[in-house]
C-alpha cells in the first residue's frame, strides 16, 4: 500500500475519505486540512445556510469541504493565495455559487461587524492569532452567539515550561514553535477576555501520526518531495507524540 492509499481512512475520517487524495495533494500547504477540519467540526454546530468565514483558507480545500459537507455559504479569506487562484479551485469543484474568494490580511478584515455565523481557521491561526488583542478584534465579525473554531499546531507542554525549544523541533521550525501552544493555553487565552465561552479545547488524538502520514504521502507524490519534506518526517518521528500534536478549540461569542 502506498502512502497515498493510506490517506483514505473512512474509519477515522468518513467525510474526508470521499475526496480524491490526489486533488488534495495538489492543494498542499501543510498538514492534511480536511482531517483537521472534520475533527474540529465535531465540536461545532454548522448548519445549512450559515455564513462562515474560512480564515487562512489557503488554496481552498477547507472552503470546498465546508460548502459541500455542511451546506454553508463560505467566504474564503487568505493573504498568501490570491482570490483568482482560489476561485479557480472553487469553480473546478462546482461550489462557486457557495464560496466567495477574498484576499485579506487577518488583521485588516474587509467585512461588516457581526456578519458571520461562524469563523473557522485551519492550520493558520498560529501565524496571527496569538496576540492578546487578536481575539477581541476577531469576534467583532461574529454575530451574538456565533461560533469560532480553529485547529493549530500545538505542544503537549508549553515552551515556557520546557525552558527552551526542543532541539528536534527547533531544527525544523526554529522560533516559530513559540506560537505552538497547548490546548489549555488557548482555552485560558480566549476565556479570560470574557468575550467568548470556550465549548471545547482539546489536543487532537494522535495528531502527530496524522501529520506524519500526510507528510510521507506528500513526499512520495512530489518530484522533490523526499528532500524537502524529510526534515518534518524526521521531526515527527523523533518526537513520537511526546510533545507535538494539534489543538482543536471552539467557542461561542457571549
């Protein structure tokens, strides 16, 4: 069985397993976004007709998934990927009528306040959401009672507690690991504002294994993949689930 074949896992991710792994690999920008989103969405109440902001939507895989699986209307916002490039993905997937592509920086969002029923962010929040002032800014765009959900690379122990970034992690991601917090850190970070009530904050079970499985598939599928992705494979193998995972956090606006 190839690494690509192992990406079809209906026992763990029944919705994601209906998607062509080769299609998803073409949109690769990091760990498997559909696995993360499917797991995260178990803690959300997404219903048809809702207006959802997909913040840090990348090349659009998560936006396609949200529109198809939950019947929501998605605004796909990303800074690194242009709206035209993302729109082509949505057209190919047949969801252009339910997904709007917008180029936007996370700190300067071009939306009306209280205009979304939910905001979802998959493998992006670590780049812009750790500042104390960010959640108060972001929740302005949620309607009262609106939902917030994010999946982000995480640690099982805080870097501050460890006293240093572990060598096997520092070698690959350097200082960026200081933004990889525990799920409980995120719970406190959000709830202390009293702007939201956290409904779930959990480390993803075997998140590091999913990350490793996906990275091996990407390395196998891309021409120069082995060389470029081997450092991440080595990092995850060395860690063996001791420190690395993903945090899945959801909340409702008070």
